[in-house]
C-alpha cells in the first residue's frame, strides 16, 4: 500500500464506514505531526487489514471541527464508522499498531 491515504470531506465517511480505520489529524506546520507522520506511513505498509489514513486539518477544517479536534496530532480509530479509540500527541508505533489490531 505505501503511505497513508489522504482523506477529504469527499471520501471520509465512505472510508470509515466499514472495517477498521486509523485516522491521523495533522497539519504541515505542526512539529509533533511531522514526527508522527512517518510512523503512520510505516503502519500503512504493515497493516493491510485496516485503512490507515491522514486528514490535513488546514485543508479539511470542517472534518477537524466535526470530530472536535482541538490539538494535533489527534488519532482516531474507527470501527464500522464509530470511534472506538483515540489518542492525542505523538504515540509509539507499537501503541498504534496494538490499537488497530485489537479492533480488527
């Protein structure tokens, strides 16, 4: 698969509707987001049973507002469209992988 999939308001709901989806809300100007980005991309190459995605909060402000993102990076794990886990700030790869796998 490669890098995490970029989500927009146009494909967000459809992407999270079924299965397990990790979504990283981030911004280009955010230092911690730039630290987390490569970790999320790595997870995208390793876990093929889930969608691993990113949302640029500046470009997709409506999505950030809808999900109450007020500090970034913010990570949500969705299962069949519902939030089942969430994290704020930089997380370890192991913690994120575990959160995805326990919801598969």
